[in-house]
């Protein structure tokens, strides 16, 4: 059975910063870091955060669904990016048109 815990964005980012290539969930990361041996085989709750969350900024109440494309023109050049919440990454998803 999985449980939900409340953590800050900083702690969440720190957990994912310690992820190994084979780990796809917070449970897998924390199990390794805390040396927890699984007693019952739970199915992995693997998820792709880049495709499930979209973007949400609670400071301004902005919610953008997954798949929404953001576009802007800057100094005469058009830039596009999908609305995704990406932790620990920069602008690599932005493409110039």
C-alpha cells in the first residue's frame, strides 16, 4: 500500500537529484537511500513527471494542462515549449521556430 507524504519542493528536488538511472519513482529512490528491503513486491509506480503533471504555479493560481504548447516571440524569433513541470532541468525543451 502506498502512502502520501507532504514535502517541500526543495526536498522533492533533492530526492530526484539523488536518483540513479534505474530508478523511476520516489519510492525506489528513497528505498535505496534508506537501505529499505522490500518485504512485499509492490508494482513500481513508475511515472514520467514530464508528461503527467503539465504545469501548475500555485503562487498565481495558474494551471496549464499537459500538452498545452506555450509560445512567445522574443527579438523577432518565435520560441515554443510544452507545458511541463520539470525538476532540475533547464530550457532544453524549448525550441526555436
